[in-house]
C-alpha cells in the first residue's frame, strides 16, 4: 500500500514560510537501486546494481521476473561498481533498443545495446548484447555511469575521472582519455569500425590529439545528469572530493564545456598544477554546498530533474537533488539569474541514490539502502489544521470559495491577507461585518496559497490554503 510522509521544505520570498512536500511510497523490495527510467509508456524501469532491471507498473506493482538479468557479466562487489546506467532509444517502442552502462568482471566500463524480447515485451533478449564501447578503469571508484538521450537524439554518457582520490593522473583534463567526461555518440550510425558514429558537432572532431566522443571535460564523478524537458538545458550533479558538492547547468547545444575538475572543486581551487586552463575558459557550477557548512553532514550529491509534470503545479521549474549521507532532498528555485538552495529534513535510512522521471514528467526518488521508490508530491492539507486564534477556515482544499468563521473566536480580527506561493499579496480583507465571511477563489489558479491572519493585538498566524 502506498504511504505518505511529510517534511518541510523552505522557500524564501517577501515573506518566509515552509512548503510541505510528501513522499509517496510507490514501489519497494529493490536491492541497491541506482537508476530509474521510463521507456515512453506508463512503466518505470528500476536498475539494481548487481545486474538486474525490474519493471514497475503504473499501480506500483513489480514484475516477478526481471526485465534484464546480466548478473553474471557485471562485477557484483557493491561500492561504485555494478550495473549503473540505462537509457531507452527514443524510438524504443518500434525498435526495442535500450542501452546499459556497467562495470564488467575485469573492472572496466562497458556501454552496450540490448534488444527487447520479440515475443514478450516484458523481457529483454539477454543474447542480443552489442558492445559499443569499453573504457579501461584504473581504479574501482568514480565510474559515473549515467546515460540519457539528448533532445538531439544522441546518446550522452557520463564518466568519472578513473578513481582513487584527487584525480592523481589528471585524467579529467586529458582530452586523450574518455575519463572525467561527458561523451556524446550517434547510435543510429556506424563509422571507423565502431558500432556507433561521432556526431559532426562534437567539439573535438578532426582533432588527432583528442578523443572525438568527448562532449565536455573536467568532471570528477558525475552521479546523474538530466535534460530539462521544457528548456533542453543540461543539468549535471558532480560529486566532490573533500569539501564541496556541485550542480552544473548549461544551455542546449553548448559543446566543449570544461567544468574544471581537478583544478577546482566547486568554485574553490583544488589543484592548479598540471593541465589547468585559464579560469575564464571554465564553466563554474550554478550551485554548491559544503559537507559541513550547510546543516547536517553531507558527502555525495545525487542529481535529479527539474519538475515538469502536471499533477504538482507548485513544484514546476524546481530542480530536485539529494545527498547520500545526510538523507536530505535539496531544491534549487530560480529567481531571475540566481538560484536559492534549500533542504528538507533528513529521510533517514534511505541513502538517496537516484531520481527518476516518468513519461508525464512526475518525479521519483529511490534509496540505495531502503530499496524503496517514492513519488515526490505536494502536501495535501486537511481542514483540521485550519483553526487560527479560534478562527476556522474551510473548506480546505477549496474550489470556488472558502469561509472565515469567527463564531468560536474570543479574539477580534484586524486583517486577513492572501499570498501566492511566491509571497506576492493577492488580496487583503480588513472589514468583518459578521461572524461568517465568504471569500471567492474563482479567479485563483490551482495551487497552494497562504492565509495570514492578524488579530487586533498584532499577533500573526499563517496557514496554507489549497485551491483544487
């Protein structure tokens, strides 16, 4: 059964208030889930690190038989290895192609294509593997692993810097290596004896001193990236080394970006020896948080998505991310050219490992340790929470109007203000001719509003009102 858990999420505007969000337990029983993707229909596909992909149906039920089982060819030692990434071809419904990123039994990265079972769409054909790319890994950590098809139809692949600590080989800045990069390949064509082609717009095409698959450089361990469904902007969360976690965002079609590692960790210089370009040639993150300076101890960022769904309108445009150690969910909200970062209270026992977006843009998050997939929702307040100074406000949620009932109040009201979720004043009421005052909400759009009640003694209380 689906369950709800509420936590406070702070937003700041002309007034300060907290917006409730809820996590709805959607599916459970997974073993170390690390990726959630959809295939263009109403199912979710959950990747387990040990080499399995499982199907979650629209009602939250999980198929008993795995969609894909490649446990025998995936290194199964936990840590940062295993089956890490999944991407469905944009024309998956017709061709049945999907792509995985895993660490093989030799400890190296493999990017390969599988095909859906011809007779049973709930299963993959485990004999259909076509290896596109193998990348040698010098160490067992920092494997990145996420993949996604961009709005241009090309496959993007995130790779870590090869591991150890501090990028001792300066690999992320080395354009002769595929480590510490974002790659872009054309899986619909082949060239140069490979099972893929190089898109003509890649920044190092024709450069004999570079790997032509490279789209961007200077990443440490990009743990999840996504494309904004509305703007096509690229978001990358990069795990930090000692002190800082970073969130990067660039516009569509921006190639040759250098995100700065190992020269910089976040906005702070880390190691300026070696192959460090001028600072003016680097792209710095839109947001950074520290391990010890932003509330609870944090250690490793998990990237997510900007919300572009339809059922939670007040979350639209917010970028969701999380921290593995603190169990907090973070949010970036945009104000002009700047971003405001806030965190929820910790959801202990989860260790957030991945976000997912379904075909309608609704957002999900999963915990590596809990093995549970949750759906991110706005809160739904009931009428029992609407008693202020003995003043009752109902119905809540409301449709066309609500009532301010002062019959049980021993305190006189001075003013009632209604704000939208951005803190902008919508209307103000200062005349109360009787004990029941009806306020029309017909002109309000659906969403969450704030009702500020001020009594004659100057005391204030604020509650939320939902327009359904």
